[in-house]
C-alpha cells in the first residue's frame, strides 16, 4: 500500500525544483537570438480580429510602454517560454499585469479585491504570472517617473507579497486556503502602512467601485428612444448591434443558458432580452468580437448587463502542453471560477456564428482598478505587494501551494531575482514599444488616435 504524500514530502518536492530552475536564475533576461519581431507577433494575433478595430488597438498600445505591455501578452508569453521554468504548475491568469487586479462585487455583494481578467488563463509554471506582474510594476513605476531605486523596490514588493502569502497559505488546511479572500476594506490599511499621508487614489477607487451599481451603468450606457430604453450609439467604441448580430445573440442566448447550473437558469429566466451593442474593451482585447446585452428583470428599472466576448486560444497555449478544455470559452469560464475568490453567477460559454467561441459574464456592477498612473513610489510599492498577495491566493487553489512555498523558501532570493528580471524586461518593453512606434510612423501598421 502506497503511503500518502505528506506536507513535508510536498515541501521537499518544491525545494527539489530549484535544481531545475535555481531561484537566482530568474533574474536573467537575455533575448534569444531568434526572438520574433514584436510587431509580427501582434500582426499574427490580429489576422482574425475585426480589421476596422486594429488601428484602435495599436493607437492605445503606442501611447506608452505600459500600454504596450498591456497589449503585448503574446510577446511576453513567447519570451517567458524561452527560459527554463520550475515545472510547478498552477492555473495561470496568463496576463497578470497591474491593471488586471481590481475591485468587484461577490455574489453575496461583498466588495473584493482580486484578479479580474481571465482571457489568457491556462495551466503553466507559477512564476510566469509573477514575472509579468513584477515587470508591469517596473514599467508603470518608470512611466510615473519614479527613481530607479524605487522602481526596483516596487517590483520586489510584488514578489515578496506573493512569497509571504504563499508560505502562509501553505500552513492552512485545504478548506481554509480555498476560502481565503481579500475584502476591499483591507485595501486601505495595507496601502496606508506605506506612509502617514492619505492615499486618495485607493480611496477614490473604493468610492467609485461602491457607486458603480447596475442602475448607474443603466443610466450611463442607455438612452430613451421612442419611449423605450436602448443602449447608446457611440462609435467606434459602442455601436448598436445590427439585425444579423441581434438575431444571432438571441439565438445563442439559450445555448449560453444551458451552461449555467439549474438554479441560475431559473434566475436568468426571470429576465427578458431588451437590447444589445458591440463594445470595444481593454487594450489587448481590441478587435475581438465583444457585445453587451441589456436584460430587464422585475421591470424596466431592474436592469442586468451581460458581456458576450469572443474567446480565442490563450497566448500561452503555443508554449505549453494541452489544457483540459477544448472550447476556448469553457477555458476562460473554468479559469475564472478557479482563480477568483467570489465567482460571477452568470459565467457561461457557447459557440456562435461561424463556430466562434464566446463566453458570457456580468458587465460587473462593481469593478475597478486603482489609478496606477497617479501613484507615488510608496503607494505603488504597497499596492504591488497587495497584488502579489492576491495572486498567490489565486494560484493556491489550483497548484500545490506547499511545493511552491518550499521552492520559494523563507529568504528573499526569489524576490530579488524576479525584481532584477523585471527591470531588464522593462528595458525590453521600452525597446519593443519603440519598434511599434516606428512601424506606425513608417506606415507598416495603422494606429488611430487613442480613444
């Protein structure tokens, strides 16, 4: 009879991964000789996107190195895959930059701080998410004009937050580790600890999140036309769905409904379909087919907005073994359910016209990321540490948290190495951003003014 694997065994297994990928080795960033041109990577991504929206995507990406990093998840995925990794697998966010952490309401109406984007989620080495987070911190800090020592400290704080949280989670029982979450009220004390002055950026973010209700979105996104409420027309970012799109959305609504649990199907049946529109979202997602659907519940004053977004292959899939889900929408939904502490009750997926994969979710009643661009060095360091903390919580659900804790260890070797990587990759991001800017100026790609 085989003896059960003990926590001590799992911890030793994690330490053993240091032979495959020493912690100090994470600090190296040397572009491979055959590193693909970043613009070519972006162009390949755009081949099957809506061509009229690609200039919007490039227009947003050329605005700053941080904007380029946000839209360049595919570029960084290829870079991470070119280096040795630990083999300690978790469900990755896949795009864990600073602005993909934020506030949202749980099904119980609690305001939580967590990972908020899952388009690229896929199983892979835990450190890939940590490196993307740290690199985004370094790029954001430099964009903000912080001194280089403060840039390095902020990147390191993100990793330290991750390591300390993972080691704490390794000591918890399975259910306690699974149910851990970060309430929004913990955001202010954590950031205030950086120094004595009020942190208006975080306080404002909490205030906006609490005010961003469904009725507020209803007032912002709709207007009355011929006595009926309709989604506003604000091209190219928000355009009413045409006749064919409207018919398709009504048709696939029932397919989406079938992926919900029985009690949630019953709840959804209490709403009626009112209107739909195409919406441009994010930076990296621009060009993907995305719609918002307006439903009405008890009466016209009881709205529910759902987002219907095209799901494609994750940028990580070309570099990792096959995942458990064939349908890209199912992959996104399963990843979000696994990673988030308080899941969306309306998450579902289905296939639409031409076999395209989609997933459905709430257009969040409450969602927001903090104004990173306005943060000073101390505030950004504290915020980065909090993001690292919630990333560890998300990873602990799917990966072996005890093995990862064993790999990370009690010393700050991993923290310093990944911070060193982050600074070097921030340099690379500036170079890649310049390559895109040159391509726009040469007419190789077209960029619309940022909107």
